[in-house]
C-alpha cells in the first residue's frame, strides 16, 4: 500500500526521492509528497499533490535543494485523497515532518485530547496525530521524542521522521508495516519496499516489529522502542534494479505473465531428488518424524494467496493424504479458532508482509502452533516469524495483480505435497510421475503463452459483458475463483465463481445470453460431470468459454491447454485466464498495472 522513501547523504535529494516514489507506484496510492532539509538552513521545505507522482514532480519548485528528505505515496484510509491529507505532515512551526504507513487505531481519542490542548489540525488523517505528539515532546533528543509518541500510539506503523533541530538524522520505527534501511557509501536510505532502494544499494537491514533506527549520512544504529541497542547485520538483496523494469513490455502485468516459464523453472531448480523420487525443501525445519506426526494442515492467505492455498490444500490431500484446508487469514484471526498441537499451519503471502496473514501468524505463535511460511520476499516479516518454510522464487512482481507469483506459489505447494507424500505413503512410482509432470511445466507454460493472439481475440468478444460466471469442480474450483478475481481486479467486470456442482442450487437462475460462463473442464475423472454442467448452461441459452484439454462441443469457444498429471493441471489451466483478463481489461482501456482502489501489499486491515 502506501510507500515511504527517505535519504540522508550528500546528493541532491529531491530527484532521488521522486525516483524512489516512482518505483513504489505499483503499490497503489492516490497522492504523494516530500519534505527536504539542509543542515545550513534549519528549515523544512515541503511539496504535496493529490494524484500521481508526476503531479508531485510538476509542483516541485526550481529551488528545492536539500541533502536530506523523506517522501511518501498515500493510499487513503483516514480522509479522502487531497493535497492536505497527503503525507508528509508538518507541525505548525514547520519543525517536524512525518511519513507513515499503517493505521493509528486510537487516532480519534488522541486527536480529541490534542484539540482540547489547543492543537489545530490541518488534515483529516490519523498520521497528523503522530506529528503533533512528536512536536510537543519536551525530550532532548529526536529519538526520545519519537519514542514518547509511540508509547501512546495504538495500531500499526512504519514511520520516518525528520526534525529541523536535528538536521543530521532521520529516525524511523516499525510496528506491523515494513521499514527497510539501505546502507550506502557515506549515505543512508530508508524505504517501505526494497524496490525503492535497489538502484542505489543492495545492502539492506529489515527492521523487526518494535524496532527503531537512527540514520545519519555515515552511520546507522538500530534499537528497540524501549531504547535497547539491537545487533543488525546488513543482508545482500538478490534482486537487481533491472528486475523492476518493464523489459520492453507495455505493462508490468504482461512482463510478469511472460516470465512464468522461467519463474517455475527457478522454483524447481536444485530441489528435485530423482534418487528417491522426492524433493529437497531444506528451509522447512520439519524432519521426517515431525512430518509424520502432522494430523491436519491449515493454510492461511488472503486474495490470490488464499486461492493458491486452496489448490495447495487439494495437492496435500491427494499426494500426502493429510486432511488439509485453506481459509482467509483475515477471517481466521477473528473467529477465536481452536489451535490444535497436531495441526501444521502454513501462511501464504507474496510480499511476506500482508498484515492479516502476519497477525494470524503472530496469534498462532502465541498459542504454541507450528507455522510454516510460503512467501516470495526473502527476509520478510512472515519469513522471519515462521518456524520454517519455503521461498517461491518468483522474482519481483510489480503489477498490483499477481500472476507469476500465484503460479510459483502453487508449484511450491506441489513440491511440499510431494515431499510430505514421500515421507508418508506416496509410492516411488507416483513420486516419479509427479516429478516428470513438474519438469514439463515450463515448456507447457511456454505453449500457453504462445496462444496469446488467439486469447486476445476471445477477450475482445467477451469484453462487452456486464457480468461473468466462472465454474469448476474440485481441482477446477480454485482456478475459477482466481480467474474470477483477476477479471474483476483489472477489468472491473463483475464476476463470480461457483463450484460447477452448485449450479442447480441457485446460480442457474442467472444464466441468460448476456451472462457468459467460463468453465474449467480438465480431462480427469470428473470430465463427464463437467460436461453435464455445460449442458445445463447451454439449455438455458448461456454462452460458454471453456478452458479444457480438448475441444468442448457444448462450448461456444474452447481454449485448449496442454495436459499434465491430473494433480498438476490447475497450475496450467489458470494461465490462459490471466491472459484473458489482461486483454479484456486492455480492450476496455483500464489502467492494468494500477487498478482502482487496490494496492499491491496490503499492510493495514
């Protein structure tokens, strides 16, 4: 969601901050702003704008020089998008500037108290409360001023603070929202996402919850909110700046869809063990005896990650014969769930920072559960909080909607299911069969991607629909859910997904020529059942687009995809529907990489 960038050093800071904000545009935002400071002037200078980073850049005065600054892209929570509600927020004396990701839960209470003391607020935001608390502190150091403010704050935050009286430093803090330090040569940076840092340094420090840091041009130190110094060693980021470029594609989404064969090859590389027809997943921290003791698996994720978890649960049940299910993390953490010591919990998140998933992990850990993480970002909060897990190695994903990371996450679940299955009762022959299927995936993905011109034509035919239905059975149902989500996310066409078996229990009432149905029809033991569903739709004059392994007579159009093993077919059947959603949105003139009202990494509730 919101993005933070900060810099302290010797370079002209405004162009650097603008570049960092541009690299964070994919996270979703509605306004932007920045503050700069020079040690000699002793004054903070600010510029803000509702709209895009380019709108902010157009407002930057010619004389806006400085060597220290913080900047922000805001995704509205408290107060509508506007210049005044944009970050940073200054106190009335222009001494203190704050940028903030997260939500202050007790903002209304603190605001009322400050107003009773005579404070006049310039915005509707919760963040401005933090600014006034810091400005009114009588502490001698900026660090102590920030610490005092955080003591009365309830909620989540990733903040960066500047003060005109302490021009040699930026103070940052984290609780539930990412803060990453970039360690340079006689310069320091801070951001909420490594994407804003990677062009300048690959040495980073990721703060933990309850941790603060002071950045100076030639040094940094980290410590807890209670003041205890913490030992931090910079890590080297594996991704390069070029990974965040479009690479000749018109959109990031198109680039990332086109990278899926390579990404799947990457998640498989070095993990297959042909000798024992299994895979190596060294980061699980779960030995064979412990794995055999698992009686149930619960997978937690949100949105696309939840859908990947549904497919993962099916794979685990089929291959490992362990009861498994998936649930939205945002629901799980609020329903006072029974935490069973024999249940293995798996948290799924592309960013590794999704707040609802992270909060569920923390609650599970508090109750003594064993939690594994399936994430894409190395060193992310969920990766650090979990007892073990596996990285999906999809590479940076910039478009708000997830494509290659979804595919890689499902492949990672296939690896996990195979690993658990071979520990338990999966035969060598079945292990070999699944491995052969996994090895086929990159080539088969390339075949599907080569069908793009055909899928583009189909998308244009269906782009006029006001609503669409997606159906599938068992393995196909999560594919239908994810395809439905992709279409609504980027085209804004209303779309719903149902199990095909549920058609007779209500959804058939919606069928008419104006409501197309997308049907997932794999060539497996449910083929005839799925064909019966197509008959029901056709009998009611419904239009049908089938995704299948062979032409479907009752469908108006069929996208034929390569056949793999039954268990692995869902990995392939979703990819043409990513392309379908993309070209539908393109035909409708949508902003594909930045769909309205959405953000890439959801770090607030």
